[in-house]
């Protein structure tokens, strides 16, 4: 038997009343509503006897007809003080707990269940330890009552007056907000000291929880009060602003910007910066100069595309159709774009290539970029870099400067509205540098696939991802692009168009376009094929088609005047009418000489506007061995002339002339069109041929053009721009061109239509050139 507990006696056949979600302690008075049939029968049986009943709590309150295993073994013996039958048939009873009891045996009767129980009474005596436990428990109970505000002063006073330890602990237990299972645990402790000790621990824990709960509630209340205060102040601010005529005020603008920032899809670090700046903007007075600076910055951050992306149309056949529809020729460029699309379709993700379309003006570099954007279903944005001298044009200005704004790259991305546009960097070779910095150096980060995923603009400051952008640059002259920048781009050279390609472009694109722009219908203007060819041959001389388009526009204007004046309703342009419209022929088709000439050789040159032919003339006069060069030649070409002359002097024996010949004659080398600057390393063999022709009086074959540099020992070195030079030779009416043997690999780049009409002679020594070019051989 436990200390502080006495077994009073064992009683049998006590009616059992199961309780749901309820527990009764000894000395506790409680009203209970009883409705279950067996419970009502048990009550009636108790009232017939001594009014005692055993109250046991169900372990699961959802069980409707509890059995032995559904009830706790320890419960309370109680007296039924009062019983009242309610109108709905339920009994309301008043019970008073007497003592703890433990079930020894269950007896299931027909109408109710009875139990044999062992009643435990608490020992009313107190020793020093019990007294100390009671005082400690009372102290904790008073503190708990003070924190919880759920226990009245009268309850505390009634507990103070209780002397019996067992009753003291039970009364306190009945006032604690514990779960039924926790109360059952207390009811099951028969030892009073252990019960007091357990309650002290529970109250101590409950006090800590209550204190923490109170602290949390205080914080929540303070936060709510602060929020309410802010709301109140904002409402006051709105009212003041409305009174001053500012309807929405700054708050409406801030709310809109905040919403845009949240919806922009920025990286988390950038979003935090934007929100921080927005908070600063909200607090700064509108009259402050900094207010406008911050607002513009936040506006830029919110407007830039951070996550908006268009879906690529990865249809190679469709892309090929678009490119062929808009452009004739340019097979190499089209093939590169289709390769990119094919790889993208297989990989489903690929960094945008950085392509540089290099070629003379008017060959369709810019319009090709537009077609690429259309074939990919991407947005198109163009930035012209011609004349850009300031590094800040690319990277933007610091926000500390007055009127600061982002660079052209970020501006272009804002204009595009997506993170993966086709971005055209037009005229990238026209950038220059001065004391304000080198913009081409700033472009290095933009066009480097390894760096441009974290491009940094001085104005935005936060890293911006350009890795999904398809950059396309255009250039006329690659030599003016710095080496590091050129190294970051894939160069695709567009040499120019053949005569037949120009004809197709004029018929399919240029003339219909100009007719539309000049309000002419197809039935009002017809340009015959012969007139188109004459237009190309006699009124334009260019690698591209820009001049051809201008002439087409002129024809449309003339035709519009004829139709409006009533002379004709339909204008048909023939070769004869072309002369009436545009005047006499401006150029002579087939620039080659009509007959073989002495001392005049046709060279092939490469310029920024495409290929061209150069007539190099040599004249010999009696003199003192002077060399005169005219025709506005550059340093490289002057050196080529001196090298060529030195080589020719080494051929005195083969030429059959006296060694003193060169000391007795002055040599004059002239390249016509003296106002046009001419330079380059590919005129060596042309000068040698012209000089030898002048000395030997042997004519040079008129149908031959040539290109190649020569060394002092007569070796012919390779040249560049063979495709452009071949096109110029074809335009000039030449049938044979002499090229260095090392350039044999470049013949495949020349359009097939041109290759079929030109005969290519490969040479490695200057003597071979003389053998081919001089009438009668060398």
C-alpha cells in the first residue's frame, strides 16, 4: 500500500456510468446530462439504493456502447445529489465525487453494467514535506491564475482554506485546463505527495508556456497596432494629397511599382534591391531631387524583361521558306541559321550564337537579321553603333550623373520586352574611341558567351542575363574591328550578288516594294527583263542592291507622273524607254579594253563596297632611272610597286635588255581615278605585268584580270577577297583571271554561275603570269 493512501473498503455491484469527454475528481460537484439507455438504467438503480454510482471516463468518446476495454480502470465514486428529467427525455443529474476507486470486476447486466471496486481514500494528515509541497503548489497556482486571467479570486481563496492534501490537489486539478487524458493521469495517482509533486511540475511548465504565449501575443498586438497606425497614417496622407489636388498621390504610384516588381520575375537579389529602393522612394519627399532619380531607377528595373521569353519556332522547313522568300542567294548565311535551329531543336536549349555579317553596303545584312527574327518567331531590336564614341553608350551612365540612363544594350532589351530577342548591332565597325573611353572594349562583355549571362550596366548595377539573346552584328570593313572583339564573333562574309541574283532581287523584291510605296498597281507598271538587266549593267555598279533600289524608285516616280498626267494608263518599261526615264548610260558594261594594250594591265581589288577592277598603266621615258607613282596610292601599294620593279630588274637577261636600261629611263606607274585612295597588297603581279609589257612592247591580253602579291624572287603570294574580286571581274566583262595557287581552296566560295563564265589560272611564280598575260608569251 502506498504512503498517504488508505484503502477504505471494497464495494460490489456499484452501477457504472460511462462519461464521454468528462472526468470527475473527488470533492468535485458537477452537473451531467445522461441520455444513453444503459446509463439511465444505471442511474435509476443507484437511486433505488444508496445513490452511489461509479463514474469512469471513456478512452475514446466516439464509442457509443463502451465495453470494459473502452474505459479507464480508475474512476471516481460519486453520490447522485439530484436528478431531473428534461423535456427531450435526457436526465440531468448533480453528482459529488467522494473518492478514487479502481475497478476489480465488470458485470454486464441486461439493462446496465455494475462493477466491483476498490475505494482509495487520501490520508488527511500532513507532515513537513507535504506542507512544503502544498505551499509550493499554491504559489505556482496563484502565479498561474495571475497570468491566465481565467481563475477568479474567490477560487484562489477557497483553495487556500483547504487543509487536506488530497482534496487540495484535486480541487486545483479540477481548475486546470488539461486534456481528459492528462486529468486521468492525475486521477490515477493515489499517492498524495506524488500527486502534489506532479502538479507542481505541470504548473511550472504551464507557466512557462503561458509566459511565452503572452510574449507572443504582446508582439502580435504591437505589430497589429503598428500596422493599424501605418494604415491610419496612410489614409490621412491620401486625404491630404487629395485635398492638395494629387488624387492618387505617391502611395498609389508606389503600390503600382511594388506590384510590377513582384510580377517581374527578377532574381531574388535584384528584387530585394528594387524593393529597398522603392521603400527609400516612398519615404523621400516628392520635392527632393533624389526622389526622381530613385523613381526612374525603380521604373527601369520594373520595366526590364527578366523572365518574359518567347517560344522559339523550331521549324527548319519554315525558317528556310522565310529566308528564301526574303532573300535570293546568301546560301552560306542561310545554312548557318538553319544549322543553329537544328541543334537547338535537338538540344532544346542553346546559347545564342554571336554572328557578324560582313560585306559591302546594300547586300541585305540588316534585312537578313529581320528575316532571321521572323523565322524564329522572336522579337527584333536594332541598335545602330555608327559613330558611337563613348563607352557609356554601351554600359550606361552612373546614377550619380544628371540625366543618367542605361546603355543601348539595356535600352534595346527594354524595347524588345523579352529576354531572347534577335538583337542587331548595326555598323559595329563604325565605332571609334576618344577620351570618353573605348566602346568596342565595352562590347567585349556583351558579345562573350562566357560573360554575358551576368552583363553589368553602370545604371542598372544588377547583373542582367544576355545569354539567350541571338546577337547579329553587321560590318562593312572587318579590318577596323579590334582583334579581341572580332575573335568573339562568328564572321560570315557576304560578298555581293551576281548579275542574275540582282535581276531576281529586282523583279521579286525591289520593284514590287517601290511600286507599293509609290501607289502603283501591277496593272499600271511593267518592267521588262531586258530593262532590268540594263538597269543593273548601265546605271549601277555595286556589290549590293541599294543603288538598284534607288533607280527602281526613280522609274516608279516617272511612271506615276505619266499615269497621273493622263498620258498613259499603263507604263511598260523597255530598254529604250529606260534611257528616256533615267538618261544616258552612266557606266559602260564590260570595262575590259576593246583591244590588247601595251603597258596597261587589269588588276582586281577588294574595297569596303565590294570588289572592283583597277587599270594599272606604265609609261617609260628617257631619263635617269626615277620611279614615279601616281593615283593616290597607299604605303602598301607603293611598296608593292618598288618590289615589282626590283623583281623586273632581275629579269634583264630574260627580257633581252641591257643592264643600264633602267638607269637611262624613268618609270611612271599610274592608277587612274587619282581622287580615290587605293591601297592593298594584291597588286604586285599586275604591276610586274604592266612594267614588262611597257619594256618589251608586248600587249597584254584584254580579257585577263589578275590579283596576287609578288616577292623579290618572283613568288606569288595568296590574297583575300577572291569572291568579291571574281564578281567584279565578271561585271567588267573579263573571261580569265590569274590567281595565286594557294587560293585554289577559295574557288568553291564563288557562285557557280560565275565559275562557269570565268577561267581561273593558278600560278605560283610571276613568270607564269607573264606567260599567260602577255600576247605572244614571255
